[in-house]
C-alpha cells in the first residue's frame, strides 16, 4: 500500500512506477482527476490522472477501484493518449462500483470556489461528486448500463438545474446531452468494467503481488487532514482498503511516500512554509508546479511533526523518500521537530486548525552535502551528510526507509529495503 505522508505531490507516481516492476496488480483506490502523477521513463514523460502508474508495464493488471470518482470523458482521453504513445491499455480494469463525475459536478465546484467557500480546489468536480455519493444521488459505472438509468438521471438533473437556475442564476443542463455523452464513453469503456474487488481478492488468493496506489496525501484526508482545507476522500491507509474492496488483514506493508522537504497546494495552514528566496529556489529547482492545474506549490522545510502523525494514522511500515536531490545546493538544511505556540511546545500534530495557524516551527539544522546526487545508485554512494539527513528522518518518525529517489527517472531510485520479497 502506497500513501502520501504529507499534503500530496510527494512523488507517488514515480514510486508506484518503480515498484510496479515487481507487482502483478496495481490498484488506484481514491481521488479523481484532481490528482496528477508524473512518471518519467527514459526521455519520455507521462502525466496520469486516473489510470494507475503501473500502466507503462504491459504485463501488469491496472485497476481503477470503487473509491475513485470517475470522469469518463477524461478517462477515455487518457486511454487514447496512452495508446497514441504506443502504450497498451488492454490490461486496465475499472470497478463497476466506481461513482461517476458528471458535468454539473464541475460547474458546482467552480461556482462554490467563486463564492465564500474558497478552499483552493482543482475545480475538477471531485467534492460535489463525492457529495452526491454520500447523499445517495450519485451514479455508479454499473448504473449507466441499467434500463432505468435515463429516468433516474432525468430526476437528478432536474434537481441540479433547479439549484443552478435559482441559486446561481446559471443556465440548465440538457439531460439528453449528458446521457448521450455518458453512453458514448461507456461504449468505449465497456470491456474494461468488472467487479474489481473480486478480481483483486482472487489475485491475492493466488499469491499475486498487489500494490494499492493512492492520490493526494494524509494531510488532505477528509477526516485526518487539515479540515476544511482537504480533499473529499480518504487518501490514508484505511481509505485504501475501502476504495479497493479488500480487507485490512490482507495488507502486509504500508509505504509512506515522503518528499525530502514539504509542499502544499491551495489554502490552509503550513507551519514550515518559506515565502522568501529559499522557498522560491526550492520551487524552481524541484519544478513544484501542479501536474493537474499548473499552479505553483507552496514550499517549505521538512516537517517531522506531520510525518510522525502520518506514521500513526496510516500505520506506516516504510518510508520512500523522494526529491532529496532538490536539496543538493544547500549549505545548511532545516527539519521541523516541533511547534511553538506562545510558551507551549507541541511535539504532536494538533487537531485544531486555529492552534495550527498559531504555531511556529521549531527547527534543528543539519549540514548540506553541496554535491549532485543524481548519479548515485547505491546507499553507500550517497554523501555522508545525505545519509545523516535520511537517518534523521527515520529517527524522528520511527519508520525505516525503503527507497530514496535522487532524480525523476526510474534508474534514479536507490533501494535500501526490499518492499516485494
């Protein structure tokens, strides 16, 4: 199981692609097109939003689980884009229980962001789609195949149009147009649709190696994140089981993907944020611009308080540390080990957003290494200062590392502990 241990954008796509070589099944368990996973293979770069990052291996089964919010038109475009690049997508499987993201969900997301509830969403309709799922007026992949779907869709669209017209003074949607667009997508995707919970559990019964891939990060979890500046699903380990349809007793390893510094997109508190030239340098050197939106990410020093919290909430067994090469040019590097609020020291992540907003980071400083890591291929080849930094992360979190990424390419990944035996 792979989970983001910060605010997302930790490099889960790269780690998934690297580990997928030894996996048989790769399962995406939550989120939607608000996620963007970048995978670099040689001189080719792939931007994936819905399809699991393991799709670049032709012999792997890639699964879109029931917990994903499916934008069918975007999914068709992603499949066709991969096929134009010569990537085989025949091993893709889509859960018949996955909920659909409808055109009106995007409109509601856009309108809500323009109002008083500005959360910094991607405006891809994810929140409204999950909202309809919880309110039990959403539609699943399997529903589109039912005879009564047109009538059910008409009822919901009428209600959505009433809200759009009366509350937002917006034009209504044409139910027939939505239906035609959905059916065109379903015709294209029909052969991919199956009971993916059954598929994955049978694979486990057969001794296959399964990797669960999430989107976003722990601090964006709807329950455990910095609410209300969160996503609308569960990027945490518990959400991985629900969103893939497997039980928690089937999970043997939980790998937290950790960027060697911290970033955040959108609104909300960020104790270690750097709004100076150092933050700008990290952003430019790390290419910290959203895969989905292109928005510049807020950047700051590594926050060990957040990582300890992520380790607890997810039951992390391993850390995969990414983008450590971005820090190559620093003389000194800081790690936040606690928060100060007035005269009070906090070592654990606070529940209250108000408390978090008032916190100042307490740092330790470590020596930088002032040399490029991009050609290192073993842990022993890393400079001593780099290894001290990595071991300090392990010490502060209580979680051993298994991977260290020293660049974006597949080969720029150092294995320090095998994940798949």
